[in-house]
C-alpha cells in the first residue's frame, strides 16, 4: 500500500514536470532516479524522500517529544506523517491536513481541505478540543509554473498562510517548522517570524537538493497575540 502510494505520487509529479517544462523534464527525471534519497526511500518503503528532511531536523534539534500535540500542514503523501506519529506515540495527538487525499496513518486524524479556509480552522479547533498545540509543522509547497517570479510569489504567499494559521492555533511557547524558499521577500518574511518567536533557525537538510532554494524555518517560543 505504501509503495503504491509512493509510486503513484512519483508518476504524477513526473507528468506535471513534463507538462510544465518539457525541455528540462529528461534532466529532472535522470536526476530524480539517481538521487540517493529517492533510492533509499524506495528501498525502505517510505512514502517519499521528504521523510529524510524531517528525520535530520529531528535528530539534530530533538524538538518533538512523545505525548505532544502536532498539526501537520501539507501532509500528503504522508512520509512526514508516519514519522511524526511514531515520535508522538499513542498519548500524543497528530492532525494531518492536505488538499489531496492520503492513505491512513496509525494514530493520526487526517483532514482534507484548504488551510486558508475558515472551515479548516474550525475543523482543527474542533479536533483539538481543549488540548493545546505544541507544534505546527508544514511541508507545504505551491504548484510550480516554471516562471521564477510567479513561483517565488506563490511560495511566499503560502508560507505566509502557514504563519498566519500557526498564530491562530499556537499558545505561548508553541513552535513552528515550515518550508520556505529563499528569494524575493524571504528576508522580510524571516524577520516577521523573528518578531513572533523567541528563537528562530534556518535549516537546510542534506535531503534538500543543493540547487534548490528550499529551506526550513524552525521557530520556538511563540509569542501569543490576540487576533
């Protein structure tokens, strides 16, 4: 089931890359199939290579603990979700959110919908009940067009949506881990996070490709404000 999910997602991604950038599709495909993290993910039966990014961040900073309450955004196909569920254990609470459907993960509540909608915010608050969120974690990325300027703007807008949702969910002291892309507006966006959190790190895991502008922002010590 997991391998089927991985390959379905992989083939869908190949189709998207081919349609949006046919000139570069062969080069991308060759790089992808030769990627050691892709091969490792296939060998281990992981849902995607992205799991190794979160694994490295967790191994280095140990920010996740058993029993925590975590909201995961951009969860599909679920490689991070499986790792998070193991880290939190049965006493923790993991809520995974994505626009796309995904296969079930043990000890995880999966919500399908748009993180920008008020309906999703209400659904999350209902699912949380009286439990406080320890971390909001996001691996969200926008659909790419091939236009660098447009893609950078879309990525920044999505990261801002994640930041805004985290503000509405996190209590004082909560934490945020989110994907962002370096480029126009990144410095200002990072500064806005530093105003909301006590400690902020920019992390680039080894599984993030060297030529990619992708980074992860790890922020702890949320400063709660009334919205």
